[in-house]
């Protein structure tokens, strides 16, 4: 995905063993469409060579403010003016202390200080031993950097190069990439609490068998990610899928429709937007056997009776209406034919202002999809694209409906 197309990133490396991850990060940024200018402190050069970073970034690497390669001899100005963002990864405790004090005795700190703050954001990915990270001096510097307008990304938790275990690892390259991509997204959902359901449900027949469906969860996970990128606080109630949790999203794993209903009931009270993307099983076996149902050789097959599952979306929408709650509800319809007519009918039946139709067999398990947004008045197509791009378009669309005072009823 070309999420960083057209972006020019100054990638600053300071002294820390996490420099080995910066090589991968540099590749990931370029793969996402960015151009990358690497600037290294002298200490970073103890951990990784400029040759490696030059080969990966396909640009000369700078380390000294006295480098004569710049015609005007003002590297700190040239490099910072060209950038769309400066990302310091890894940022050592010492380098953060330096930035917090506004010192500028090497090229990287100099260009951070000299950058136009309004247009060139500074993102910092700390990396250090857990004692250094939790030290009051470091935490004071983090607070100061945030107060000065920098974005201090989180740290990872786990085994550290020194043999200790705790907070302070640099985030993984993919996590840093996701954070940077999210940073550049518009924030129309700031202040919203979004609850999303995703994936299939699993309805047990006995302890080893059950009924499920082909939903991969990819669309719902993309929606959760897009809502988070757009600034919302996001809770994702996920059926049984093995997808990675999007950055910054609170995830609740469930199995059956009734588990999903309970998890939704627990979180919907705080929500302002509910997006029901899950492919919830319509029916479940009336009885789930305690023990595995055995084939006894008689040729007789077990009789499975079914009961209907609760309709989570319809119930949530109805109760929000009854309480006059400002909860904007969005449903999904996975159809195999007559998308518009089915989506319109489903929107009315569920009692929601917006229903998103898609052709199930054409999208299950795929990374792309095409959506049809159906409201009271009209239908709008979002043409085939990756699920993440569609999710971003859908979230932007929902945000503008909320801004326009969208009511939570079917019209
Ligand atoms: O009725 P149908 O399953 O086609 O409706 C699909 C929409 O309703 C989706 O938004 C889905 O998440 C939601 N749904 C639900 N609970 C059910 C069935 C569907 O929330 N039991």
C-alpha cells in the first residue's frame, strides 16, 4: 500500500542497539511510498553503518553539521525544510534529554531545533533500558517534549538487549510504520467512541465441532483501524479470526453470537458510533452437546435442531432509539445478489440510518472489496479498492454524517 506516497521523511538514528531495527524501518517507509533521508548521530554509527542506511535509503546519509557536501553549508536548514516529518528512531535517553533542553551540538539535534514546527512534525520512538525509561528524568523529558509539540510514540515491552525485561524496547518497524501512517491521516473522528464488531461467529455443536462462516474479519479490522487513525477511541469485538489487532485498538475476542452480544452490551454504553460488520450466525444448534457426538456405526445421523440467534444490531439500534441516545448505528449486508434492494430492505428492518452492502462471495477472505452505502434517501457506491482504503472512505463518510447531525433511526 502506498500510504506514504509523496511524503519525505527525515529518519534520525541515535545511539542504541535498536538501530538494527531502523534498517527494516527504512525499507518499510520506502515500500510505503515515502522518500527517506537518513541522519545519524555519531553514537548511532557505533551500532549500524551509514553504508547500510545509504544502500537502503538510496541517498547519502548525513551525520555532521560540518559536512561540506551542502553547497550553502546549511544542512540543518536544507534537510528540515524538505521534510514532511522527522522521525527519530531509535531516540536514546540522552538524545531526548538534549531535545528537551533545546541543545543543538550535532546535526540531528540541530535540525530538530531548526525545523519549522508548524509544518514539520517531530515523532520520537524511544529505545532504552527499562530503568532508564522509567527514570523520572526521562519521563520529565518525555513530558517536556510532548508539551513542546513533539509526538512521543510508545515503547514496547519485553526482553531487552541487556538481558533485563520490561518497558523501553523500541516499537517494531511495522508498528512505527502504522503509527506514522496514522499520524498523517485526517482526524474527523476525534472525541468519538467507536464500537466495531468483526469476523464470523462460531456456534458449537459439541466440544469439537461447530458452525461458522467464511467471513475473514478483514473488513471489520480495517474499519477499526481506520476509525482509530481518524482519532476515535475504538473497541473491536472480534469473532474467531487470527488477524493482528490494529494499533491503539482495544480488542475483545468472542466465539458465539451470544458471546458477541454480551461483549457489545458491555461496551455499547460508552459508544457514540456502533458499526456492526460481523457476520453473525443467524441460527445456532438448539443444544450444544457436552461430549463429542459419536458415530456409532448404525448409519443414523444426529438430528440438529436450530434456534435463532439474537439480532445484535437491531437490538442495539432499537434500545438506543428508545433511550434517545446519540448512538450512530451502521449495519452491513453481505449479499449474493440484488445488493441495492436487499440493502435497502435490511436497513429498514434493522432500523439504522446507514447500511453498507457488499457482495459476500466476491469479498470473503479477500484484501479488496466494493461497497454500496445505502441511507434513507440514496445509495452511493465506493468502487473496488483495498479494504483499508474503503474503510477510510467509510469512516470519513460516517464522520461527515455525524457532523451533519445524522439521526440514529432509519428515517
Ligand atoms: O440479517 P443479516 O445477518 O443479513 O444482517 C447483517 C447485519 O446485521 C450486519 O451488520 C451484522 O453484523 C448484523 N447482525 C447482528 N446480529 C445478528 C445478525 C446480524 O448484529 N444476529
